[in-house]
C-alpha cells in the first residue's frame, strides 16, 4: 500500500514506525486507552504524526478510500433521475442541493418542516410573505 500511494521512503520508515507504534499502543492500553478502529487509531496518532509520518499518512489514506463503488454509482443514478431533459438548464448549486436531498432521503423526510419555517421566519423579519 505504501508503494502504491507513494508515501515517501515508507518501506524503510514503516520498518521502524510500526514496532514503535505497537509499543506505544500497548503502553497506552495498560493505561486504559482503547483503540479499535482506524478512525480511533488516526485520532490516537494525531499528536505523534511527526514521529509516525508514514504510518499516519497510510492510515489517513486507508480511512478515506472507498470500500466499494456503490456510493459513487448511487450518486450518478440519482443525478440521472434529477437532471432530466426538462431540467437541463438547472444551475449547479440547485442540482447539487437536490442531489444531496435525494441521496439523503431518509434524513430529509425526517425533518420537521414546521421547525424549518419557524427558524426561517425568526431570522428573516423583513420580507413580503407572512408565514404566520
């Protein structure tokens, strides 16, 4: 993975960094610090990222790598449904907002629209349309 993602001198550095990081994790585990996921490992190594530069960089790369292409394909499918021939002149901002709403449909349906209207009403006092 280190050679694939061009982490500088990683093969040589990782030989030294991995055992030292393991010793540090074991020492912290005795103190009660629990690290079970890559996210937790990245948060744990954040203060030591200069000492474990190559290892920290590889962990960050591993966190952001997608496991599959399903989410990417889902977003293109959503885009195709939203941007039809009739909506072809839509601006990028609106298209992006509609795509997020469509992708996050469960969360969008869970929103209480009365609260959204009340918050908008309290923020924008000077307008022509009375909401209440």
